[in-house]
């Protein structure tokens, strides 16, 4: 198992190098200049411009700049934001828990609803229930996030007034950040009202962000279940006289999960990407909103640093998924 | 009272082009401790009829029967819960593909344990002891180590032994073996058959062996059912079946045995294949491949004569002392009955399909 882990880990190295190149060049390919943007409408003198450019190190060749970035990265230093002058790492880490909390909530929502829906659709295949579940999930999958989010806000926040429109918690509460997770921190502080308020704020963005993963998980679960249901060993399980529930939930689902877990892992990358839109709609103070701001200001260090960190997290999650295979499927473990 | 009493069993599958009768009007009557064999080519509906008995067919199958009783209990009337108590417990089954019949996610021990827990119960320790004992009974070396193995770590023969151990774990009174040796090496085949027969003798359970190999039938069964294209064409004791096959299909199967081919260079074969859903002929289903077929065979579906103990589904059963000799079978009656295909009977009136040497 440990050797398996090391092999998988070493396979990540070339991917990671590729990510750094893409992240570094991506923001520089965009038209626009951070110094000119900083100067704003009043403009800037040529001498001052050259001075700032050399101060920020942008006058050196791209190759030198790239290796400088790489060197800093290996030391855990992503440079300072051009806008706030704070280290990019700190900026990222202070916002990441908000995004993680939202993504985990969305993923939990997607799995809790999507997995049983997929199993149910497979068991009732060809029936009305199957068609309804698959129809709804296709609709959910095709829905543009920003539009879906606005629709839900209009219905639940404006018309019905059930959920708040934006933010992580009501202004009434101030919670000292410990983990960065508003729900956990409010529980740690023992403030029940704050906990409910933070949960209340999570629901709508969580549903919006979780909709596409939910649809993907439901569809994948269904097709994977249908495939496994036709296997000989499922017939053997029935021949043992086991209850239908046990045949489905133990003998079939366990094998079907192997491909579902892959898809869930892939959704994590999608969640972080989707979070950018969802956070913008719901003014959620996470890395999505931060990245959008950084891109619009051409804050090179923040953008490249943020991209590399997000890619790194996605890679780690996929590594964990690979390890999860080993737990589920003994053929990989041995 | 027979242990397994099935009359008029039919299985139809819903397909996109309508219902397909995979099994029609099959009777089987198995008494306690008897060894039966169901024989026929692929597509004869052998497995389907037994899967229907076990209740293991997919939802597209419609199973009907005039009678379907196990030990006096009407299987069609039982609730699914009551039926599950019989399936796996008193009546169990092993399958053709041992490698894919075990769940890859669980150890051998877990899978045997699950079955014992379902039907016999007992403490964890008792069940573990029983599983070890069963593995030893089916000839698996070092059961204490093998019980922790996953299916992918076992060979085909070992997997089938595990399947057998599982099938007999709850002391069934009937074991159905669906081509248990087809997927295995020839050397292993004999071992598995021997094992099944030994267990049958030791425990006194009844055994139904589904096979397409007449050689296996000769070595194992006491009673034989011959199926063709979903129909039961003949039912006899093994001795009289081999000595006096009544249906031309049985005769053709027997003459394909190497032992019966005599000194021919090549074994006789039956031309053509079992008809599927779309190419079922009119009249007798076997007529396109039958060397004795007449115009009558091509037009009228045969029914078994009421006085025929073998209930042969043929207009002109072979070697029948009571019935008159059919025009086409007359010539073959002259040659020795066990080897009619190797002789060359003069051509009867209707042209016969060619029997390749």
C-alpha cells in the first residue's frame, strides 16, 4: 500500500510542473498591464513606469521570471500580492476555508442525494421513477450555474424570504476564526444561534454549487449499478437467498462504487472551478471571488499562486481517490 | 412426493420484437437423492429452466408453470421472503463461470459466512469453523489461509470448489449444477465432477447436472432429460437412453461421442445450430437438422405419445416397439441403434439434410 502511494505521488511531479508553466504563462497572455491598471485614469510617467516595472521584476526575461517563481514555490513562497502587498500564501489560506466549507457542503449534498437517486433509478430501471430521476438530473446538469443561482435567490430569498441572499453569517454574530469553517467555529464558540445562521447561509450556495456534481453522480451511479447488476456474482448473491436490499446495497453497490468514486474525485476540481461563479453570485468571501478580483487587476503573483495552489489541491484529492480505490477494490490493493 | 416437481414450465422473455419462448412445457420430477442430468446444446433452455426454478431470472422473464413445487411447497405461491428461505438453504445452485460468480470485493470466508448466517445462523466462531470445514470438504488445501483469500487470488478450479462449498454450506436437499465444468481445464473437470458425486453420495442430496456433454451424463446421472430449443424432447433413464435413444436429436448427440465414432477419421457432427428467436422453423423444431425429417415433420408440431414412458417429442420416435416404423426411420432400424449415423442408410423419399462425417 505504501509503495502504491509513493508511485502515485511520483506520478504527480510532471503534472505539477506542467501546472506551474500554464499558471505562469496564462495570466501574462492576457492583455492588460498591472502597473497601468494600478495607476488608473490619471496615467503614469514613463520614468515612474520603468521604475515600478523593475521594482516588481517584470523587466527581466520571462524565463528568468519563471524560474524565480519556481524557486519561491519550492520554498513555499508565492510572492506578494501587487495590490495588498501581503504574501499570496496568507491571502489564499485566509480565504480557502470558506471555499472548502462551501465545496464540502455542496459535495455532501450531491453525494447524499445523488447516490441514492442513482441506485433507485437503476433498481427501478425503465419505470417512471427512473425516467423522472434521469430527466431531472439532466436538467440540473444543463443548467448554467449563475442563472440557476439567481433563480433560487429570487424564489427562496426574495419571494419566500427563507434564506439570506449573501454572505457566510448574519451581521449579528462575530465568531473568532479557529478552523476558518464558520459552522465549526461557531460550534466551538458554543454559539448555537451563530451555527444555525451559518448553516442557513450555506444552504442556497451549497445547493447551487452541488447541482451539477449531483447530476453527474446520479447518472454515473445508475449506469454503474446497471452494469454490476448484470454480473454473475450478483446472481450468485441472489442464489444465496439474500434479501433484495442486501444484494443491492452490499453486493452491487460496493462494486459500482469503484467508478462512482472516480467521478466524485473529478467533481472536486469542478467544484473549485464552479465555486468562482457561485461565490460571485452569493458574495461568498472565498478564493473564487478573490481570484476573480486578482485577475481583473492583473495581480500576477496572486493569480499564478492561486492557480497553482488550487491545482495542487485537486491533485491531492485525486491521489486520495486513487487510495480509496485500494480500500474499495481488493484487486488493486493486492 | 417428489422433492422437486415441475410440470409445464414455460419461460418467455420480453424482447423488443415481442415475447420469446426460451423454455416451453418442461416437466421434471426429482426424488430425494436422485442424480438427474439435463442435456442439450447451447440455447436449449437448460439453464433458463433451472434459473426459473431458483427464481433467478431477470425481470424481463415471465415464468409460468402448471406445477412448481419443492418438497410439497408450491414455489409460485410463496412470498419472496419464504422463497428466499428455500433458495440457498434447501435448494442451491452453482454456475458455469466460477471466476465471475464470486464477488471480487469480499474474501472467500466472508462470502461463505454470509450464506451460513442467512440460513443456519450460529455464532461468528461456529460459522467460521463451519466455513473452514466446508473448504476442507471440497478439497481446498490449507483452508485457514484460503479463507482469507480474495476471488482474484484463486484459480478457476479453486473458485468452483469455493462455490460448491458455499452451495452445500446449508445442507441443501437439492443442488443444481449449471455446467459446472465447462469453463475449466479438462483435468480439473474430472476432479470437480468427482467431488460433486462424492458430496452427493455423502450427503444424500439430489443433484441436477446441466451439461452439453453426453460423456459427463454417462459418468454421472441416473436420469436424463434432453432439451432442444426450449423443448423437452426426451426423458429416460441413462442406461436405456444410451442403449435406445428415442429422439433423433439424442441419437445425434450420442453419435458425436468419440467413443461411438468407431474408426472414423472425423467425429460426426450435427449440422446447423439451435434456432434462435427469429429462425424458429414451423413443425418440429428439430426438423431442419434432423436426418429423418419428412414433410409431416416440417408442418405439424409433434406431441409426446401418452403411452411413451420417455415422452419423446417426435412424430417418429426411434426404436419404439409399440409404434409402427416411420418411413424415414425404417432404414436406420436395420443398422445397430447405437451407431446409426456412421452407417449409410439408403436415401428415404424426402431429401435429408446432409450429415457431415
